[in-house]
């Protein structure tokens, strides 16, 4: 409950936030009192302290009440040591309710519900006031209510993965499946599509899932303005999008889950530097230029390589993460550039490219670096054909986007971070 105290200078509501070993933390909402600066706050801090002591007389003797300012808001936080306080009053931290927020804001519970759950339109000033009070009270949605609401909504989440047949996505799909099984308990369905590296196919998959009534979408985006516009249109329709494994710039997706691919390219360059000597001539085998993670990996790689006088990039080729295509293109690359003594696989097609190296008889003359720990890559590392691979937690890349979407759709909470980078780890033959 709130203690409402009327004083000449202030009208405020005090709500206990915690009670531990005699220490009670309060949130004080100061009506019509905007804290504009630390100077202003501390200039009047004695008045505030006296005010608080007066108001807490009903609870017994108090010691050292310390207000803490929060600039720009109409509340302050304070804490004190109360030796003779009625313990039964603050046995545990009470939970803020929509009813309490509504009373302080002077609006109906329905209005508060619409603001907190992003349902319907509310006057922006009223909405901001409600959100300010909710933050001050550390309001948390009732978990049981969230579960019930989610079950009633029968949510549908869509997933679209680029690169059908790319073995990297096998473990991503394991993460998706694990999270989908968990969400099934909340009456939430996950619909999955895999496409080739095709703008047309990805747009078609988005349209299909939208027609099936998805509430949110996890997507490895084809880097094109048409996809960017489609993501923005989905956002306007109330369908949030989370990108995974690769991102798309300047879109209204709510979060990205995957590696920092520029940094991963720099890491690959550092590995090459450590594991080679003398004059090094590199051939780069990349995936589609319409996938941001591919181009950014190369950009990060080049940013480091250009610092080394003994390291040279002979040529860069692209494939569609296809082993057959990679075999043919790598064989041609080695024929046209016999000086190459290192290969950097910035995307898929690693197995096909390594087969081309073996066919040329140069498998022990060329240092090869790749990404991810698919089964074929693991075997090639064991044989000493691939020097090192950089791994990027594919399971988490599958599960976390669905977790973000479900939380956003059920609680209205935005993701804690826009960029959710997974950890990178390096595998060589000695630490498999």
C-alpha cells in the first residue's frame, strides 16, 4: 500500500521497495516536482530529508534517510535504516499492481493496461506519465498472467533461414527445435522455412508466413532493399522481426542475434598471421555478396591483413555456400594463381573447396582457415588439412531469437540489447 502524505511543499506517495535486516528502500513520487539537475536536488536535499523523516514517524525511529536523485523524472529513490519499524508491514517487497499505477496516474486500469501491453492508442503525455510511474515502482508483469495471455493468443512465430542445404544450419535448427518445444507449452507454434540465396524465394517465404498469421519472425535476411522494406512493413503491422546469423542495416528489426562478423574476420586474419610465415598469398572464398555477414567478414579480414607487408590477397571468389560450386571455383582459382599458399573460407562451401585442394595435390602446402564446426570440417581438421576454424554458437543463434520474440509479444518489453553477439571460439586439431 502507499502512504500518502500531504505537506505544504510536496504531495508524494511512498512505496516500500524492499525490507532486509532493517533496511527499507522506498520510491518517492513527487507530484509536480521535476528534478532538473544535481545542483537543484542537493540544494533542497535537507528539506527532502526532513520531509521523509516526518513522513516515516508513523513507522518508528529512523536513521540516516538518504535520497538518491533520478534526473528528469518526478520521483526520487531513498533508503534508510529503521530500527523500530513494524516488521509485519514490510515483511517482503510488495508487488506493484496496475490498480496502483492507475490511481497514481489518475487514469483507468484499462488505460494502464493498454499502455503497458501496447494495445490501443493512448495520449502520448498520458502514456509517458504511466510508464514513468511504472518504472519508478519497478513494475513487473505477473508471470502467471503472461502465461495465460500467451496461451489464449495462440501465438505463431515464423523462421526463415537462407542457404538451404548449408550444414551450419543443422545445429541452428536444433536450437530452434528446442525452443519451439518449450514454447509449445505456452500454446505457441513455430513455423520454419529454408530458402536458397534468392531474393525472390525469401520474399515469397515472408508472404507465405504472413498469410499463415505469424505474430513474429526470425530471419536470416537477404541483404536487399526489398527485404528491408518488407521488415519495416511487418513492424508497422505489429509483427516484430529478429535477425539471426546475419543482419540487415537501417531496418526496423528489433534485435540481431549472431556473431560480430567484422570482428570474426579480424580474428581470422590474426590466426593466419600466427600460423603462417614468410610471404603469404591468400585466396578468399566467400559466399553470396547479398549476405551482410559474408561481406563484413572479408572487410574485417582485410582491415588487419593490410597491416602486414608479407601478406597479400591474390584473388577473391564467391559461391552460394554450395560444395559443388566451391569445388569448381577453387580448382580454377588454384590453377590461375599457383602462388596461393593460404585459403580463407569466409562462408560455406568449405568441403568442396578442400576437395579441390586435395585434387591439386597441394593439401600440405596450403594453410586453410574456415568457420564453424560441421562434421566435414571437423574431419578435415583432424587430418591436418584445415589449420583452424572459428565457431559461433549456432544452437544459441537458433533459440535466442525465438526467446526475444516471445518475450516481446507477451510482455511488450523491448530487447535488453539491439545487438546480441554470441561468443567466438577457435578450434584447432589440438583442442577438438
